[in-house]
C-alpha cells in the first residue's frame, strides 16, 4: 500500500468516529482551543485532546500556538484527499442518474 493510500485510510478511520466529526464541525470556521472545543462537543478536555491527536495524525486537523493558547483548525489538505477519493465515485453515479432521467423523458408513463 502506498503512502497516499495509507494517509487516506487514516483519514477515513478518523472520520468514522462521530465525536471526531463533531470536533471538525467545531473547528471548521475558526481555530479553537481545546477547552472551547470540548465544551461545544460535550466531551472532557482529555478525551477531546485524544481525538484531536487522531485528527492531526490523519492530516485532518492542525494545531498552532497563539501566545500561551494552543489552537486547533481543520487541515483542508487532508480533507481534500478524502474529497478527491469520494469524487471518483460521482461520474459513474451521475451518468447512471442521467440515463434514468433520460429514459423517463422518453417514456413519460414509465
């Protein structure tokens, strides 16, 4: 398995957890400190820190320092890899949908 596939696997495993998806929603609009994130998602700071570590390792979140505060934000590069993978499924699905719609136009009773 190549590095790119391994990175995608880490990202998808991280996204499989509902708490991690909630954390990503909490940090998507602006960087947030752990305490604020924990309060918003209803988890302890320790549990939130653990999930943030998993998200960071998966390339889905980044941490930065602002003075004494450690802020976390979404890493859009990591999400882009997941989106790219999922986008590969759309052309086939859109073609199938187009076929169904066109067949209904040809047969208005079907």
